[in-house]
C-alpha cells in the first residue's frame, strides 16, 4: 500500500510532459507488435490477456480470466479446463500414504497435493480434485487431522475423509465446514453413499476403503452443500502468463528434493519422500519408501510441475504423538521449485480461516508458478535443518 501511495504522488508530480511521452511510447510499442503479428495481438487463440507480470515495485497485475471455446484457465493449475469444471468446488480427499496401503488410486488427477506429518512420524496426503467425476475410485481414503481440514478451506473445497483424530471432531460436527465424513464413531451426520471397500488381497481392511465418484454427488445433494465456487474466490496461486514458462534464470539449481532428508522425526524422512526433476519433460517425479510413487489407475508415477516447501510451526498434542500445525501466519519461510530452480521467500495468509496462503519473494512480489499440478510439503519448522536440496 505504501508503494502504491508513492506511485500516486509520483504521477501527480509528472503529469505534464512526461505522462504524454509515456503514453506516446506505449502506443508506438503496441503498433509495432500489431504489425509484427499481422493483426490484433493475442497471447494464444484467446482474445485476451491482461498480463500477470511482477512490476519493479513487487506488485502484480492480475490476469483477466476469459472463456475460449468453452474453456477457461483453472484457478488451481493455470491449465485450460472446461468452464463447468472450473466453476465447481473441488473435493479435498484424504489419501493413505502408508507403505502397506500403496499404490494410491486417482491421485494423478489431483490439481494440488498436500503432504504433512502425522502421528508416528510418517505423512499423509490430501488431494485437491477438480477433475474427479469420471474416475473409477479415489483412495484409499483415510482419516482427518484438523490442520488438513483447515488447509482444505483455502480452496473452497468440500472435504472428504473416513475416520478422524479426536481433535478434529468439533470442527467436523460444527456445521461450519462442508464435509463428507465416513460413518465412524463420533461423526453425527455421515455421508452414507460414496464410501465402499474393494478387495485388496493381503492388505488390512483399513487400506481397502475408497471414495467412488459416481456416488459422491448423491451425498453432496443430501447434505445440501453449495456446488459452485464462491463468486469472490480468486484462487491461491499466481501463474505464469498463458503460453509462457517462467524459467527463473540465475536462480539456484535444485533438481533433487528431500523434504525430510532420509530419516529423523520430521515425517518426510520416515517415508523417504523424494522429488527428482526431469529436464526432458520439466516435471518433478515423486518417490516414496525408495520406490516410484505410482497411481494404480494409470500405472504412472506421480509427477508435478511445481513443488512448494511451506514451513509451519508445529506442536505435539499428547502422549500418542498427535500433531498440530499452524495453518495461518503473517510471515513464515517457503521454498518454491519449478523448472529445476529454487525460489526462496515467505508465505502469508493472516486473517480469517480459509484465506489462501500465498507465496512471495523477499522483495514482496508474488512467486510465479508454471501451469500444472503443485505439490505442497508442510515442513515442520523444528526440523527445517533435515531438508535436503541438491
């Protein structure tokens, strides 16, 4: 805001000849661009765009979202998706990351993936799904931790889980959150249709429970939940201009990421979480427990465009090692990885629960992500030194 005021004062001081000269130069640049393309300047076949580029002061211009051939850029990936999909609230689904439960099903369709430590110092995943209706199944589905429920609010998502820690029960039963809870002890109004088990020989029953997309709309309708995104929801991420890639030339290389190293009590070390950057397709490939992390439905390894290490304060709640993480902060460190580069900065989302955390460079400019899936690792500040980046 201070920079904006300074800029306004500067404009008032320069309103005479300089302003006219700038306008003239802008018109000359635009005419040159039109001549080079043989017509109106388009960034793609879309009739747009107000460019999303950082200014020298660290402020950003927002890109206007427009519809082209029935598609619009996703608020969650920056990719072009059908308008009807983009207008719907996503699902936030808890996913089982224990070694005996793998592989997961449907995770490759997630627009955003969260991973955070839980009791026992392993991790659990939460997928934010825009594109879920045609999947055979999603899972296996596991239980809620309160901080995951709170992270889900940043996406205006409907939260799906089966089971919960006692610390989450008040929120889940409060009516303040749109949740599709499995029928387990303590849940007052469970979803009764969407969850079921499949045969997985050799696996315990708790690893056989899935959400079935063909049945999810029935539970949403029974609950009476809103299905459209809030009209004022503006998204969490700041994506590169359509059709462009932000390469971050001159920033440090970072092609092997281990959010918890190879051991310790940070959660990620226990599951040997690793992201390996592939220069061929510009994606980060995930491995867990020393093996490629596969999607059972596609037979492919989970691969994402951006990885974020979001550092959070954490606490141990009891003797059973149940944990809690601060989902809101005025300023905490973050590291963002895209195109094989590392961008250091901070994240911030002070205010009411549900305000999306956003990511900034030290100069205050928003960190620009490239279009695609983003994987967010919630790093416990107590174990920040365990992180390995090469």
